[in-house]
C-alpha cells in the first residue's frame, strides 16, 4: 500500500513538473486493420525538441474509447512508446536551430469485440495532454493550453456483417518554416488503405479538460486500473484564439492558411513572423456516407527570410527558334525528322541549385527519353547560366490524334521552401508510317469442290513492305487442321515468307459438308499486332445413294391382343451395295423386358430382320409400345441412319366377375353375443383365377372376433363369414366389412360387397324384475334378486348392490351379481336400491309385503 501511495505522489509531482514544460507540436491517431477484429492503434505525437522538457516525454499513454450515441466510456487501451525519429527538412541547408521536431510513436494491438462495437453511430477515441509551446503567438496562454488527440471510427459490424475499415494515414509533416510574405505550401494529404474518399478542412484545435495541474490521465497500472481523474467524454472545450484569429484565419496572411478540400494541399502567405498553431480534419466517406475522421494539430514557424527569386523554364521544338507559348499545340507529323523538344531553364539568384523534371498531365509516362542537363548549380560566375535538356519521342509514340500535355517543372533549393516555375506544353505526335503485311496464294481459286482421293496444292506467301518480321500461319474455322491430312508449316521471316500447302482428301474429309481455312499473316509494330487474312472454302462432293428401310406391315400403328403371336419382317436395301447393318430397340425400354425378339442378317447392299412377339399382360400395362428399327450404312460418305418405327396398341378383352351373397340385405341390427353368418359366391365367365377376401373398414376382423374363410379357384370362389357380436362393436355407431373379389387378368375388374352392422349393448333395466317380493316363507317370491344379471356389460363390471330405507340408511349390501335379499330384520314397505357397475349405475325401488 505504501509503495502505491509513493508511486501516486511521484506521478502527481512529475505531472506538475511536466505541466510547466512546453513540448506539444501536434499529432494524430491512426488505426489499421490487421485481421478479423484485431487492429493496430497508433498515436503520432510531434515533440518540440528545442522547448520541450524530458519530463514531458511519456513512456506510455492511456487512451479512452467512447460511444458517439451515448458518450459512454466503453473501452481503454495503453499504448507504449515504440519509436522516436527526427522530422526531416525538405532542404537540409534551410535548417534553423530554433526548429527541431521529434516524432514519438505510441502503439499497441487492440481487439474490438463485435458484441460491443456494433452501434451504427460509431465511436471516438481520445487522449488529452497538456501543455503546448508557450511561444505560440495566435492563442491565449499557450503554456496552459492542452491538446485532445481525437479520431472517429465506424462499428466493426454493420447489418450483421463484418465491416472492415482502416483510418486515413496523413502525409508525414516536415520541420520546414515559412517566410513572411512568401507563398508557403505543404502536402498535408493522406492515403486510405480501403480506398475511401477523403475530404479536408480547417478546424479549431481542441483544448480538452486536462490542465497544468493535471496534464494527463495517468493509469497507475493497478488492477483494477486507477486514474488520477476520470476521463471525460465529448464535447471538448476548444483553444481560445487571440483577437484577429479564428477557424478560417488561423494564420493571418494574403491568403491566410487554408487547405484544399479534395487534395489536402496546405497553402498560405503569412503576414508576420511567429509560431502559430493550426488544426486540420480529414473526414472519411464510403458510398457517400461519412464513416470516420482524424484530426491533426500542428504548428508552423514563420521567419523573416532572405528574398528568393523564382526560376524560369521555357520550351521549343528542336531545330526551331521560336519559343513555345502556352495555349499553342505543337504537332510532330509522321514525316518530321525531328521528334524532340528542347527545354531551357535558369534562375536569377547567384549560385543557385536548380533541377528540372517532366510530368505527363493527361497520359501515362510512355516511350520517350529525357536527356541533357536536368540539374546543377548555376550563376557562379559573372554571367547568368542557362541549362538545357531534350525530350525525344520514339518512332512508336502516338497520341492517336488527341492533345497530350506535359509539365516541365524547374525548382530551386531556396529557403524555406523551393520556388518553382512550370511550362505546360500541349502537343500531338504521329508515329512513323508503317505499311501493313499482306498474304497471297499461288492460285486464284478460293472455293474448291473435292472428292475422295483429290489433293489440293498451292503456295502461301506473306509480305511486309517495311521489312518487319512476318509470321505466316493457317487455322481452320470450327475444325482442327491436325485431324485432316493437311501439310503446312507455320513460318516467320523478315519482309517475306513462303510455305507450301497440301491437303489429301480422304473418306473422313467427306463427312463434313464444308470447311473454311484461314491463312493469316501477322507483323508487330510499336507493340501493336497487325494481321491480314486470306480464306478458302472446301466443299466435299458425294455420289452416294441413300439406302432404304421398309417392312411387310401396311401400317405403322398395329393393334395386338394379349397372348396372340405377332411377326414382322424388316427390309434394308442399298443400290451402291454398301455394307448395311439392321438393329431394333424399344423406345424407353429393352426388347427383352417384354419378351420381344429381333434377329437380322446383315450384308453388302441388303439387310433383313425378323421381329417376333407374343404380347403379355405386363406389356399391356405399359400402354402403347414403340419399337424403332435402324439401318446403318458403312460408306465413305455415309448417309444419315434410316429409321422405321412401329407402334403397338395392345388389347386384353375381359368379362367382369360377379360377387353375390345369401343375405338379402346388407345392413343388420344385432344384440351383444348374437350369432351371424353370411356365405358368398364368386363366378367368372373367362375362367380367370378368382381370389375372395374380407377386410374391416378401419379395424382388424380378428380384433372384433370375426372370421372369414374362402375357397379360391379358376372361374369360381366361395367365402364364409361368421361372427358373434362382440363388445368392441358396441362402442361404434356401426361397423362395416368389405368383401372383395379379385381376378387374375390383364385388365382386372374387381367386385365388392359391404355388410354394415349395428350392435346394441344390454342395459341393467332389461333385467330388472317386478318391484315387489313377499318374504313369508311360502317358497314363492321370497327373495329380491335379478336372475341372469350379467357380471359385466363390455366396459362396465358389476361392483355392488346397496339397499336403503326411506331415511337413507343402508339395510343391505352385496358384491355378487347373483345376490338374493330376503328382507330379514326390516319392516314391510318401500326400499330403494343402487346397482353400481363402476362406470355407470342403475337406481330403482322394491316393496316388501309379507
């Protein structure tokens, strides 16, 4: 505990010391995607080496993440110092002792949990630090002014999908100073790893809540983390401008400091010297929607500088005296011998280093050369020097009739920033003329009619008037010349090339109606290929007579009856005596599947086939069946296969069987345990095999105690149904039994009869006798009993009988359905009884008379 207290006191003491030290030049956040939901978070802090104190060099920083929607703190991260480098000057000769800046980089890898960072409004991350340089001239009490390092970023999940994004990366700042009355420019622009659009503007720097008494939110590395002051969310207080300064005029001048919205180019012409702080913001857009922003505070030193004059650059067509004037369009024709421009540049200042560069404006750097003196120190003697360089366009350079523009830029090494001059030259350049190649044949024919055994033969010649290398080749349209008896060698040579062509016409050649062959000559000039083509057509001629295919059937649709044999003869003939082959196949089935047979005798000029078949019931079920007969010709230029199809329509005549019963009605009312019997007869005139069966409608016969037996046979079947009406039938309104007679025929016509039964269960009231008995010992009606009372009624089982007097007192009880009550020990009169069958009961009265 004591160690923690000492550490706390130490940090507070160092905080007070650091607050009095001036050190912050500016800086910004970066956050780059690594993989998944892992990111590298970096803070770039620019430290004033001249005015800064070592006590203000934090070894680590503690940053905080807030929700934009609620301003609630949802995360913290510690970034450790990873690197320190000096910020360079554009020109080392312009170095001044009062301007030295270090770039201190703090970084750490962080994980953005998708279950947390999914709010569509996004998040912002901050770190606050006091204090700025006390020598700043455009804000109130700079030594007490802090800075809020601030960045906004989108959620890592949008609409349930991973949303990948990295923040913009701003161009590294330089330690350059500006000069009073001189134009100062600096590229503050950045790049975006995701290709998002960036928009720049000037903003007033944030001051935040830290102060000289509490310069930063220190994390004491306790667990849990302890902060000397809880970090506060936005909105943050801004720095206070001195009179005459504001967001749009953070550094006064003509013009005042400003940043170009799209390019990020920072420009100003400061009116007075001093040290000035300014703030810029870059906003990140994707698909027209803002997704984040990064802010950078920085400062610029303005000095009174020695006057630096602007260099001068001019251009002229090589070999001509007149200088190029802007707005003019230079033309270099294909016939011009000079394809170059001379560029002259100088500088009025003595002993000045100047450098020339060429920059294409509306075209990519192409095939041109830039030679001569492009840089050097001039005016070291009594006269002013002028340097010159030459740009030449090679013979293939072609602006394709468009006006190309190129900037020639000369730059000196003056302080604080170099001055430069630009001349923009507009020009049109034509390439050197080149004649296309040509291809020719040693024959005038372009269409050839050929027969088997013919040979085509001629020479193919490729020419190029400019003696360029020509390539000669042959290629077939929609066919591979390697599959034919073609001899031709692709060749190449400078200016002229020749190659003989031969084609031996074979039987295979005649199998295609037409061939087109292209002879192509190619030459390449200025990386562009030029081709010319000469084509020929080859038309094979055939003398083949087509074979014929027929049968001995008069029609092609034939009616057949099941069980009756059928025969058909098929004939193939060819006048050229070519080899013929005759085949047969079922359409959608194999011939063997239905017992069909086909045999053929094949030969030269003739092929005969025999089809035999006895239709079966299985074939009848297949409806109409089609058999296709195919005649194949084996010839050099064979005709297409000949086809003949016979369709068979099958018939199966059948008389319906009859099913009768010895019952005159089909609906029966039965009482429980009644016996029932029915006999059935089945007859068929066609003597087809008959099968009789019975089936309960929604129940099994055996479950109801029903029995059915049948004697089946050819043309006749008998059946017998017997049943003792059982309890299950009493539970349904009615039960139906279906009796079916099936016949074994191609086109069966089954018959059915249905018997319906309604079974009535007995009731206790059916068994109750007269309601009086005389227990006087004369042997007649001496007892109260119910003869034949069943011990159960299907689902109800006898439980007891109880007898009560008129006052409800039980005078008799028995658990036996065969009970006998003799009325002993009771007086004459009326008594009441209850017969209990568990699920139901019956109430009655009985009178005793002695």
